[in-house]
C-alpha cells in the first residue's frame, strides 16, 4: 500500500491526513477480524476459516481495485482488514495443530 499511496493521493485528490488514515487503518480493522476468527474457527473448523480469510482478502482486493472515491477505498480497506485479522489469528493455530511436535515452535513463528 505504501508504494501505491502516492498514486492514490494524486488519483483521488485526497490530503496527506487521508492517506495516513487509509494506510494505518488496516491494523485497527484487523482487530475486528481476529475477534471474529476464534468463534468462526470453533464453528466451522480452522481449515475452512482460512478459506474464508482468503475469500475476504480477495473481496477486499477487488473492492480496493475498483474504488473510485475515498469512502469506497476505505470500505475495501475495512474488508481487507477483516481478512488480515482472520489470517493472523487462525494461520498460526492451524500450523501448530498440523505440525509435528519437534518443529511446532519453528513452524508457528515462521508464519510471521
């Protein structure tokens, strides 16, 4: 996102503050995704939750790619942030569940 911020600023004619909020808001939105990921993974399982996270990532990328104004781009960042939260919460747990005990710590930290 940081490489595209210059072009987004010029294309959408937004201020520096709006660019800063646009780039930084993803971390705030990911809190919501990580809060929902635990319940989702208990409900449908870790593997399908990772699939849902990928679908949410894809939807967020499409929304951001087709954004024509700042609010539409922020909505795309919101959706992508939910996907980031899902993946950040579930991927290490799933890796820990399927990896052998001898390499579990390495593989779980390798994700980061």
